[in-house]
C-alpha cells in the first residue's frame, strides 16, 4: 500500500482535505479545464460554420439543417466512443506510470491536439484535434481518483472531491461566458460563418497557452508516487466490482442517456429554435456552473455527517428534471430557471466520486475507475445519434421529453438497487 501523504498543519488546508499532490492535480484541472471551456461548449457552432457552406451548395435550407444536426450527433458519438477508450487507457497507464508520468503524458497529447486544431483547415482533422484535446479529462480521471484515494483519509474524500469539483466548475463559469461574447463579436464583424471559425481559433490559441502553463506546474511540483502493484486483468477487475457499484453503473447509463440525448444539441436548440444569442447562451452556462459551484463545499461538509447516498440520489433526480423544465418553461428569463436546475444536478457529484472510490480496492483503483467510466461511455455513445434521429423525426420538444423519461428511469434504478452502507466521517 502507498502510504498516505502527511496532512497539512494549516487549518484551511485540513478543512479542505488539501495536500501537495492534490494541489498540483487541482492546478492541472483548473488550467486544462479553463482552456477547454473557452471553446468546448461552442463546438457545435464551429461545426455548423464548417459544414454550412458545403451543405448549402448541395441542397435547400431544410437539408442544411439536417446535415448540421447529424454532423453534431456524429461528433458527440465519436467523442463518447473515444472517451471510453481514454478512460480505460488512462486507468491502465496510470496503473503503470504513476500519477506524475501519466499526467504529463496526457497533457502532451492535449497540446498536440491544440496544435492540430490551429494549423489545419480540414473539418475532419479539426474533429480529430478536438477529440485529442478533450481526451485529457477522461485520461486523467483515474489519476484524480487514485490521488484522492491514496493521499486523503476516507472520511475527508467527500470534501476533497468537492474541492476538485469546484476547480472544474470555475472554468465552466468563466470560459463559456467569455467565449459567447467572443463568438458574437466576431460574427458581427466578420459574418456568422467566418466569424465563428475565427473566434474558435483565437480561443483555442489561448487554451494552448494555459495547457503549457499547466504542464510546467506538473513537471516542477508533482511528486512521483509509485503505482499500486496489481496483476489483475480487466475482466478480473470488473468481476471484483461489488454489486452496489454494478447497479450504480446501470443507473448511470440510463441517466447519461438522458444527458447525452440532448447535451450537444442544446446550443442548436437555443440558438436556432428559440433564437437565443450566443452571448446569452454563454451566460446561461455560467449560471448553470455557478449553481453547481455553490453546492460543493456545503455538500462536501455534510457528507461527513449524513453520508454520501442522499446526495447521489438527488443528482439523478435533477438530471431527469432539467430537460423537462427546459421543454416547459417559456423563453427569456425563465431559461435561467432551467439552467439552475441543470446546475443542481451536480449536487451529488463529489459524493458519487467518493462512493466509487470507497467501493474499489486500492490495488486496482486506477484501472477500476477507468473501466467504470469507460464502460459507461461505451454504453451511452450512441445516445447522440438517437437524439439526432428523434429531433429529425419529432422535433426538439419530444427529444427533451424522452430524455427526461430516461433520466427518471435512472433515478428509479438508483433508489431501488443502489442502497449502500453509509460512508461517514468520525
């Protein structure tokens, strides 16, 4: 067993379950996350700009809309499929290279993706570059779990994951808000198609700079800890999943179908169907992530007294409610209510991660986390294609109602099958 890292003597660091290794991982999450969030939420706008002219040349406006819809659906399918392999590969590499070596490798792949994005004009290469960039988070997820699992006491893991979630959400508040204004300003000066393409390249160039800063921090301050030794294969690790973890995975697949049926189409729905400008879409996303941000520390503290499961259950409920509320509310300021619900679905995210960490044996934790997330991604990768088909056949409102129904199925599976002993603090 790798010995836990000594606890900091600083009162605030003890309160936040913060040590040197966790701090460096948090810095990586912050810088890579901010870079990704400057452009990731608006990738459908960029794909729309890339495909719109070619589609218009071959058909009328309705056919253009369908080409854009299926392009975005295919992009989301490839993203989830790629992320599934990244989660599993990230777990395998973390189990062999340790935290420091794997983080540096994953960061280097992301930098490669940014360079491809900036120096290629091909739509296909752009998608490959975007997948490489977004591969950082799924590759790095096993590192974040093993870091917290190996260096933080079990009773403090809810707080540690809450702090990590805050670091992920701060970029999601700032990035989309900035990007929305940049996209609108570029569209006003250069036209919609050329402006969106130019704005995305500017934002990606800034993201590249942030990624290089993050790599420098990891190379300088990330300590090397040897990986926990285990010769178990992937099938054996899956067989070692306790029943609670298998049932949680089943519930998550239903709930993530609810999410991914609509996630990559939200920009198109708000921008095209409801006429919401890009800058306001960016602000709605900022509201969503600010709401999530405000829940993390209070919930992280409460998990030590009431356990993890109540907050995990609330996460499933809010996942199901978001598409329903979005479909029912009128436009204008009421959309803010929908995005507050969208943010509240993260209320149990730190608790869910702490629960998964506690259910996995330490010697297979990195690969177990990778397999869990990878199997989840493979289980939901076709959701976006189904979403495109539902939109084409019945329209976006029906798509939102179907997504909500699947979310409630996931919540039901969790409450019926995922009862676990509480993980409490002292």
